[in-house]
C-alpha cells in the first residue's frame, strides 16, 4: 500500500519537524542558582494589559516601572545587580493572564513577579503558574481585592499594595453619609469579585444602595451607559452615582452622560482604580464633565509638584520614560517600583525567594513610599496601604482635597470603623534622589 | 501482528502510546508537561471536528460553544458537586453530548451556510449566557481546581504532571472511541451522508437520525476537551471561549486533514507549536508589540490557506490519484 | 415614552449598519456561493485606511470616500486573485463545498494579523463628523443623535442607489442573471467572471461604508468588525441568503430585536437574543424568510 506508507511518512516527518521546532524555540534558559538571579542581574516579571480597552488606561504601568528600574540600574543597581523587567501582555483576560503568568515563571524564569494587574486575571494567573508550589514571590499586585491577603491558604507568596476595595467603599460610604444625606445612591460595578468586594465594603459600612448596576468585565460601553442613565433619569434631587470600575468604564459612563446632557444631574464619585483625571481627559471626556467629580486616593496628586516624591518621580519620568505624560498611574507604578527595590535590598546580597518574602514581612512596614497612609506588612498581614483621602477633580485635571483641607481616613476591610487620621500620618523621609539605601 | 483484528490492533497501539506518554511525563519539566496537556486537549477538539465535519459533513463554526458547555459542566461537577475528577469529566462529556443531541435536532433541517450561521450565532451567544445565571458564576466564572495528585502517587508528582496525566489519558480514551466509531459501519454511514445524502436515504439510512447522533458524539468529545481546557486554566469564565476558539480548532482540523482521523495528533501539535514558534520568532526579531501579538495568528492563518489550497484532502493525499 | 422612542430610533440606525453588512454578504453569496468571512477583515482594513486619511487630512468625509473606494478595489482584488484561483484548484471531493469558506476564514486571519503588525493592536478612535449629543424631544434628551440620523440618511441613499443599479442598469441585470444561472448568462454573452468581480467590488464598498459608519462611538482595532460580521451574517440568513431585499429586512428585524431586548430586558441578553431570533426564523423557514423553493443544493 504505497499510499498509506507515504502518508504515514509525511505525517511522521511533519510531526517531527513541528515538535523539534517547538522544542528548540522554547528551550528554557539555564537555571541559575536561584531562578532569575545571576551575579549581574535580577529578572522580574509583570503580567498586565497593554492593548485593548484596559490597555488604553493601564498600558503605562510596565513602562513606568521599567523607567524607575533603569534609573536605579544607572545608579548602582541593587548591590551591583541590574534589574530586568520582563512584561507580558495578558490583554486583561483570564485566559491571557494564565498564559502570561505561566510563561513568565517557566519560560522567562523570573525571580519574582511584581505589579501583576487585575483581580480575576491574577487569580487565574497565580494558579495556572503554580506560584504557590514554586514559592515565587508575588509583589505589590495591582488589585484591591481583599482575598489576596491570604498568606496561609491560597496566596502564600502574595503582597498587596493598594488599599482593598472594601476599604475604599467604606470611606466612600462615610463621605456620602456626611455630605449627601438623603440622596439616592447608585453603584456601577463589574459583576465579579472586584465589584463584589466594593459592594461588601458599602454593606459593611451600613450603606444601602438604591440600585446596583453590575456589568461584565470589558462589557461597559457608551450604549450600556446610556441605558443605565436613562433608567435613573427621573429620580428627584441630585443622586450620587458611584463608578467603581476600570478607567475605560468610567470614561464610557461619563461620555454617555455627556450625550444625554446629564453630566450635572448627578454627583459623580469615581473609584480610584478608574479615576485618573489626565487619562479621562486624554480619552476625550470633556473638562466640564470631570469638573467636580469626587474620587479617593491614597497618594498625593500627580500634578502636585510641591510633594518631594511627586517631584522626584516626575523628574525620573522625564528622563527615562520619554514621551509619556506623568499621571497618577505612572506615579503609582513608580512607587511600587521603589517599594520593590527596597524589598530586594532588604533581602540582602544573598538573594533567595524565601529571603525576599521574609524581608517584606519584617521590614516592609518601614519602607519609604509616596503613600499618605502607612503600609501594613507584618508576619501575618499582607495588606499594603489601609486608607484614603477624598479628592475633587477640577477642569484642569487636578485633584484637590474635598472640602479644602486634607483629611485622611484609615480603616480595615471588615466591620471596623472608618477613622479620621488625626494628627495625620507622617511619611518616612524620601531617600536622597529617590534612590533607596536601606538594607 | 498479523493475526490481530484491526480493532484489537488499534487498541494495542493506543495502549502503547498511553504508556509511552506516561513514561515520558516523568522525564520532562513543567513547561513541556503544560504544553503537552494543551496538545492533548486540542487534539481531542480537532478529532471531534473531524468526526462532525469530515465524516458526517456538517460544518460547525460553533465548537467553542460546545467546549464551553463541557467546561461549565465539568466545573460544576468537580468544583461544586465535588465529584472525583474522572467522574466529573465523564459528566462533562455526557452533558455536552446531551446538549449536542438537542442542538442536532434543532439544526437537522439546516444545511450548508444556514447550519454554519446558526452554529456561529451559538458560539457568540452561549458564553454570554453564563452572565445571566449566578450559579454559573457570572463574568467571574467558576474556579476549577483538580487539586494535586492523589496521595498514592507520592510527593514529587507535580501539579503539571497531574494535569498531563488527566488530559493525555482522557484524550486518548475518547479518540480511541472515535477511531473505533469511524472504522465501524457508522463510519461508512457518515461518509455516505456527507457525499450523497439522497442516495444514502434511498439505501435505507435514516439520514436525520444519523446526523443528530454524529452531532451528539462530536459534542461530547468537544465538551470533554473544553473541560480539560479549563482544568489547565484553573477555572471557566465566558471570556475563555471567544469566537476565535471555534475558528482555531477548525483550522487545526483543516490543516490535519478533515477526512482522516489518522493524523489528528498533528493538528493538536501545530495548534500549540505554531504560536510558540511565532512567540520565539517575534522576540528574537525584537519586533514591536503589534508584531509579537499578531504573528501567531498570521502564521496559523497562512498555514490554513496553504493547507486548503495545496492539501485540501489532508496531507496524505497529495500523492493520491483521483478515484 | 422617551425610552420607547429611543429604542425605535436606535433600532433603525443599528439596523441600517447591519443592512450594509448583510447586503455585502448576500451579494457575494449570490454571485459566488461563498460566505465571505473575510468581509470583517475588508471592512476593518478600509476603516484603518480611513483612519490614516483622517490623520493626514483631518477630514472624515474624504476618509469616508477613500474607504468606500478602497473597499471596492480590495473586494475586486480578492475575487480576482484569491477566490478565482482557489475555485480553479478545488473542483472535486467533499472539500469543494467548504474549502472556499475556510479560505475566507484564513484570509480574515491574515488581514487582521497584518493590520496588527502594521498598525499595532492598540485601540484607536475615529471621531464622528457631527455631534453625538442626543436630540431633545419635549424637553427630554433621547439617546439618538445627529450622527445616528446621518447614518440613516446615508444608508437609505445607498439602498436607493443600489436598487437603481440592480433594477435599472444593464450591469445590474447582468449581475442578477449571472447569480441566477451562470451558464445561461454566459451563453447570452455576459462576461460572467468580470461581472462577478464587480459584485465583489460593490460588496467591498458596502462593507467599507459600514466600517466608517460603525467605528465612531467604538474603538478601532483589528477585531473591531467581527461582531458586525456575525450580526450581518445572522441578518442575511434571517432574510434568506438569496435575496437582497431579505438582507435589509433581516437586518431591520435583528436591529429591532436587539435594541428592544437591550432596552427593556437587560444589556447582557444581546447575543442570546440574536441566536433565538435566528433559530426561530430557521425553524419555520429553514432557508430564511424570503427563500424561494429553488433548485436544491448550494
């Protein structure tokens, strides 16, 4: 049977060619003593979106972190080792994050992850890459989901940095109670754990929303926004609308309001995840629309050049991140990068994964950072910042303290009260030139 | 060998392949095991398309939806109902098969582009249905953790080896079943359906019933591959089965050769290998972000067109003279 | 009340865009017996070309014209240099029925990934040429704006032009004859091949127009038109793939069904609604609403 022999041969040959091509092209690199650490280099990885609607808003994060690391590398690195940041675009999908995180750990062989972005995405990525079993440190994730604070069970190597969404919701609830009593309140959230966390926070603060509008991740656009707003257009008074989603969702809702001429009909309260004023303006929301929008933040405003941290990071951005406008996302990313460098230093010259985790647990709460609230790392807490101040955006894109005077509120993710910080927390002094020298 | 019947020979071959795979799994690292698991999963999906389109002649553009049904069924069975993974996978295949049975009835009267259009609409619509029902976890989806290996296997049995064992064995068993099916009289019946339905009807075959059955079995296999896929992802969510998945596995089937099950592993291999090769190529060239993200699709699509133009009946038939 | 008016008006304007896509698909189906999945790629490619034109000239209208013309050119090129050779090569065997469709799938992938390589995959946007603020009706602002109205006007004019083309001109007659019966058309002296390429050109122009009308208000990225292709296909199937009039009717049915279900039920029920509509129609008439009892087999 000549036909079947030839067919078998061709199939076998093609299979061999495909297999060897794949094997050769994806040969894992030689493993060093500690994965990702050599005498001259530390390899870190970040899985985040740089395309799609999430990429429009958060695409700057890896570049900003890299800019800070470049600055440190130009100034001696970490005990002589240069930091190399490998980024993989996960497109803000669960599937993408599973693949990206897996590739970072097993193909790029990074020492640790830093700044992984997203709630559902990182939950999937952490598991798919078996990070718990491999003991890969998971630093300063870009998500406020309280479930990541889980040292003893599901996320043994994870450290948060953002205050939890529950904390933010509780602070927002207090602001609404103090300033807008009697108004109807509406919550627009993703219908996943990101949104659930926020809803839980409002509930813990004893606030009941008039109505909640959940939408699927990636599923908010102007026409959806229009439907929501038309549904609440007849409510009397000036209702408060809480937009607790990603930046692209905030943009969609505000643009929908513009199209329906409803921008001044509501008091807008935008969650910190999606409220950077510069991004909103860059995505063509009108200045008049954002004027008066309330938001919450735990950092100084990116336009406040009187703040030493802002000034320093802004300078680094100009030199090492050319062409990128300095906004709150860049500020937050560089802040996390500075925390990362301090963590690597605190772990000592003999760098191991266990050592890094221990270092943050024992010394992390003393790290210098731009945050206006303290860091909560300890041997049993993986929570970073624990509070917010309320800002009001103006038409120029600046965020100023609501009510004129800066008031910082701290709380927890559970039933604890929201406390006003009096006297306000004093930050550790910024290391000279923004270059950490801790050990 | 000479004295074995074809079906016994087939069984022996599959058992040997299975044993070799399990041996190999000891010697390779997590990366290869993970890739191998994906290859097994996609090979199974390709086999289900070969059965449906290649053998029974029904073009479906919605296999992603069938995989999604199996995926959610598996997640509910193993995750919520706490069934043992093996039972859960069986449940996933059965539920997907049942769904395929119903769907097959609904579309039995449709042919050609109408069938394609309906399956396309299904592929787009079904994953979003999960948003409607809280029990399906909404947009967040359901987590699926098949846990680590049973204690009997020892400490060194990594998470990825466990995945590989599950995927490889499940795929092997199901493909063996399909191979038996198409070598039996059913295979001949399907080919008759595909090539000349009128003649088939005249010679006593109940065309409608056979089409529906083929749809059901193909759906069961696709559902099983969907359940395997979400084991690898660690969970199921609507975003795991976009329209691209249906096109992706159809491409694999065309490249393998729609009309013969023999080369099916090639389809799975190419579907996994090609994006990896593209990824490596793009990073070697050091191209832009756009290049890195688009090169895999470009290569797969190019290969699809080449396959359809130059080897429309499968790679083996280049040398075949017309009948 | 304003919700109802809004729902009706948005049905019309979204139905109009679906109609452009479904006409494009039906045109190709009638002349070539192929479902052209690459239509999504053609539409988005011409929109990217339009985007470049806007970057250079700042004018939406020039970009619109360029997009439509390049859509026609690209459509003709695809028929002449891609589809025709494929049809020549694959004439027998079971694959002959699905090979062309699969080839268009492959072409779609090539076009979209090439766009990603050349333009990048980041989201871009195209501004609408007129205001997108809603009209005021009785003091209430409705979700229908000048741009939606513009879409309706442009598509209606296009439909009129197309029907004049098909019913009143020689080439229109040639198109209809070749679609109905290629052999007889050839016998009566019609250059069937050239006419078919012309059909692809018009189809490409229609999808090019659809792209430029659809993208303002959304984002532009390589896969931006996939959804529109699916809806256009469903609309065409509902109307009966062989009928141009059916394509428009199907698009309107789909537009109304989707708009009303989104307004009155929920925003998440969109795709299941489309599927249910399709299945219902095909259950009653497996060939679509306007399918005639013609010769069997594609």
